[in-house]
């Protein structure tokens, strides 16, 4: 960046700072500077807790599952299994088991198989199942955004109840739910969405 550009940026930032908007402008600048559509997608996503009744097209469900398929996993062991709940019966069942299914038209139960996950040679009690499932879920969540769909990652459920209700075999642990659907008109990010720490607050350079 040359010096007139730096001075202009500083002046813009100072003006925005005085108007109370510097942080937002600065973070938007990072997305612009890197020309990153990914960063913009990541910033635009928020947890949706109100869904339209509109069904989700099968092609969009397929794209979400394709995003799951290509996710990295420890040693490429791919120890995950995904239940796609979309029938009226399954959706009704999951809403009885978790108040956080939010009547979404599609709910994925993302499970991992601890017998197939990578085990750390440094600690036999440590396996990659939760990490693998979480990366799979993150791919799915962001692909849902890419498809114009809302989503919410949900941990508020009893895994034993979900296992029994959907006949999930004992080798699989339901790790989390991912609610997906078209956001109800007017659905907005919660306050929590904006309460994010600054990079400097969670970073240590050595
Ligand atoms: C591991 C995990 C568990 C979560 N569990 C729930 C949940 O049970 N119910 C819910 O409404 N939201 C849940 N969320 C969503 C978070 O509350 C939300 O991501 C956070 O408040 C930030 O808001 P945002 O997603 O709109 O940016 C969960 C998110 C994560 C990553």
C-alpha cells in the first residue's frame, strides 16, 4: 500500500471510529483486500432459529452431502455417518427430542464411529471422531449458506434418546444436529452472533 492510500485508509477509519463503526469497516476491509468470497460467506452466515415451511430441494441436500464427503479427516479414515431427517415423521420425532430442532424441514444427525476414528499414539483415550465430525459439519453448514439456506448447529439433545429413536447402531455416536432450511422472512442474527472477540484477544505470536 502506498502512503496516500494508507493516509486515506487511516482517515476513513478515524471517521468511522468516531461514528462508532471502525471495527466493522476494518473487518470488511480484510475480506475486500483478500478478495475472499469465502470470508464474506463465513461472515454472512448466522444461526437460523426460525424456518419457512418451504421444502429443501434434493439437489441442495445433495450439495450439502457432497461438501461432507470431501471434508478432511484424520488419516482419511472418514469415520462419519449422517442421518438425513426430512420425512414428516422423523421431523416430528426430532422436535420432540430437542427444542433446538426449530421445526427446520431438514435435520442432519452427524455421527462418528469411534472404532473407525484415528487414535492418538500419544494417548489411547484420544480419538479424532469429534474433530472429524466437526469438520464435516462445518463444510455442510457453509455449503448450506452457499445454497441460500439457513442452518443451526445443535448440541442440545440427549444422544441416548436420539440413538434409540432413530435406531442408530451402537458403534455410532450422534455428535450434533444440523438444522437446515429456508430462513423465515425476517429471521435475523441473535445478539450472540455479533459478540465476537477481536483477533488480538485470541492470538499469541511467538
Ligand atoms: C458446538 C455448538 C453447539 C451449539 N448448540 C446449539 C444449540 O443446542 N442450540 C442453539 O440454538 N444453538 C446452538 N449453537 C449455535 C451457537 O449458539 C451460535 O453459533 C453462536 O451463538 C454464534 O452465533 P451465530 O452462529 O449466529 O454466529 C451451537 C453452536 C456450536 C458451534
